[in-house]
């Protein structure tokens, strides 16, 4: 039992890192801001990692994030802790995100440059399927301990790490620009 638990904890940590790196490097820096260009094979690996670990649909995430930058801590910011309240964003970030991501007008306006390819149409735009495949892979590798690894990852990513960027960093961080937006570089 002890070695299985340790293996599940290690697997959860690895899955969390895959999700975090896929979000910060691929989604944020490469797709949203075009600050880094990735080789297509590397981009595909990140897309697969996102699909299996988060179910995030790239166009939706990019649209929500770009809208956030269009309205930093102003009316229209989808997840401003200054407008919605720190705890609302820190504990309910996923709900703020989903509300905006499901709005086709937001996706069309802020991610109009992103076109679906065959990978998107057949796999990556079906986020729930990706998460279920990822959880199945964890269970195939770890048995029922895969459920624990998946749950730990889900709670860590959805309710702690991602909200910390939108809540904690944007509420208590350092100001880099002449607006109310802040950032904690050690987390971002």
C-alpha cells in the first residue's frame, strides 16, 4: 500500500507539471501572446498534454485570457479579483473561466486568429473525453490508485494552482504597468 501511495503521489505531481508547463509555455506564452514559437511536434505534445490533463480547449482558454488583458481589472475582465473579489476568484476561478469560455462571442472576438485543425476537430475540442482518457491511462498504470492521482491533480490544478495566478498574483503582486493589475513573478 505504501509504495502504491507513493507512486500515486509521484504520478499526480508529474501530471500536474505536465498541465502547468502546457498551460504556461504553450497556451500562455506561445499561443496567446506569441512570445515563443514552438516546433510543431513540440506544440502537438503540449496540446496532447493539455487534452489529457485538463481538457482545456485552446481557443477558449486563449480567448478568455486575451479578454482579461483587454480589460485588466476593469469591467469586462473575466476573472479580476479586484472586481469579483479575491475569494471569488481564488476559490471559484474555474466558474469564472467556464462562463466566459462558453460564450461563443468571446471566443470569436478574442481568438479569431486560431483555426481548428483535424486534431482539434477530432480530439482536442472534446475536453471531457481527453480528461477521461487521461484518467483511464492513470488507472491502467496504477490500478485504482490512478483515481487518487487524478483527483489530486484535479484539485491541485483547478482549485489551487490556476486560481493562484488569477487570484493571488493579480491581487497581491507587483505592479508592472500603469493600471491596477499586479503579478507575482515567482508564481507566474
